[in-house]
């Protein structure tokens, strides 16, 4: 498992929910969107098999805007290129879904891209340099979402809830169940964190991560990964998401079910 994978999985789990995604978007841009006017779309949604795994993306229902938001705990100099890859792949799915003729003489219209990176790591965040493609420049906005850097700590603020969750787990070293209990006591997203399937999935992801890093590569690690993949799929994860968390191949995960 990649070092930052548990946090990425928790981020995706929370912000793939439309009403949480628009709160994060408002913090990033200052613009409000009705959650009923967007649709969460991701490369690994089960409709198209893809080797690419993005964190959070949504499409406005008027097909005007395609927003991509990536979570970083470790700075990555290639993030701009990766996000461009994600956008092209998602745009390809859009063209296929609407049966647009990209080889025809009539210009097709695809959603405008907006790229964002949110950072919650321990090191110094790095500025995102534009990706220069000649006549086209691709830019993204970078936002620090550490809990103590957020302006709004309200209980119904999903970004604050995520930041507080990571603070409890990473800084205060609480067990996942204790962290969720604390979040509920403080009134953070009680509807979301009060769901048993959310608690169970977060517990599975983080407990598996700790087992792997505490015990290292040992006999039986592969068997633990297979068992973990089976449990995650039963709790609602896609094959691709379970593959990313456990680092098993797609075919290995498919064989589990």
C-alpha cells in the first residue's frame, strides 16, 4: 500500500458525495453550486476499465464544467500532467456517452476543465507550475486543508470534518472508532459518520494500512490483502478502488468475487 493511500481513500469516500464536493468547491473558488446540479464521475466507476485512478471529479448537469480535485499528502511535481491525463480520459468517456463524433467536421463541445489540488501533508507544500503545451497552458489551484488552516470549523462543513478526522487519527493517534465517536460528539457530519458502513470501511482501510507497515512484508501479507479486498468489495467498493487500496491486480481482485 502506498504511504498516503488510506488518506486518499478516506478523501475519495467523503468527497464523492455531491453535497460534500460542492462545499469543497465553494472553499476553493468562492462559488456556490447546488449539489443537485452536479454528478460525481470518476474513471474507475465500473463503466470503463482504466489504469488511471483519480480522487474526486464531478460534472455539472448542464455539461458546462468538469471539475477534478486531487488530494496530496506528499508533493508531486507531475501532478499537473496526471490531472491532464485524468481530464482527457474523462472527456473521452463524456464523448462516448453522448455519442459525439470527434472525427466529424462539426466542432464538438466538451466540458470546461477546472483543476484543483488540496494538500494535507507534514512537509512544505510546493507551488503547482503550469503545464505548458505550447498554445495551451493548464493550471490548477492549490489549497492547504489542514484543520488549523481552515476558516470554518462548523459541524456541517465537510472540509472541516475531513481535516478534523485526520487530525484525530494522525496527530492525536486515536483509533478510527474513537476518532469517529469524537467527530460525532463534536457534531461533525453526523449523518455521514453515523453510518455503520462508513465507520466499517474507514476502519478496514486504516487498520489494514497499519498492519502492513507495522509488520512489514512477511509471509501471509498477500493472503491478508486478498481477505481485505473481499471485505471492501462487500462493503461497496469498486474492483478498481479495492485494487488500489490493497495493491492487488484487478484480475486478482476480480477472482476474489
